[in-house]
C-alpha cells in the first residue's frame, strides 16, 4: 500500500498542476499567445534593428578607416615633399659655400689681373707723358738758348729781353694747360 499512497499522492500532485495549467490556458491562453507572439515579434525586430545597426556601424567604421588611411597618405606625401624640399635646400646651402669660395677666388684673380693691367696702362701713360714733357722741355731749352744767343748777339736792350721772356713764360703756361 505504501506504493499506492505514493502513487496517489503523485497523481494528486500532478492533477492539480495539470488543472492549474488548464485553467491558466483557458483564462490567459489567448493573451499569453498574443504576448508571446508580441515578444517574438519585438525580439525579431530588435534583432533585425541590431543587425542593421551593426551593418551601418561596420560601414561607417570602414569609411572612417578609409578616410584615416587617405589622410595618413596625404600627410605622408606632404612629409615626403617637405623632406625633399629640406634636402634640396640643404644641398643648395652646402653647395653655396663651395660656389662662393670658387667665385671669390675667381673674383680675386680677376681683380689682381685688372690691377696689373691698370698699373701697366698707368706706367705706359706716365712714360708717354714723361717723354712728351721731356721732348717739349728740350725743345723749349733749345728755343730759349737760340733766343738767348740771338739776344746776346744782337745786344738788344733789357726791355726787349724782358718782353721776350714774358712771352715765353706765357707760352709755357699755355702749353702746360
């Protein structure tokens, strides 16, 4: 009998649970189905919205990554351009002292040659002037000696001699100018 009692208790326990379930089904069955269906629909919509949100997020992320890559590429190009410009400027700056040094040497050499040519031209001109002056001086001495001899041979008076010397002095001044 103990088995019968246990079996009866189990059926009694099962029977109220089944009855309760049946009552719930009768009273709340339609509402429960609607609620379950609404929950399933909401779950499906949320899942769809999450998938769409994930797709949008992935698309935006991909665009952002592409944009970042493009910006990095542009920055790299600018950096390369600046580096190249800097290297060219540095090369020019290193080249300039060497060029300036060689230009200075050329200028110094040319200047020395010009000075030598000017010195030679001045020497030549001064020699020419000196020779011309000496020739004129010799001519003047010869002329003075001739006039002096003429005056002493003709024994002219002093006034005539003074006039002649004054004329010669004037002529000398005119030749010097």
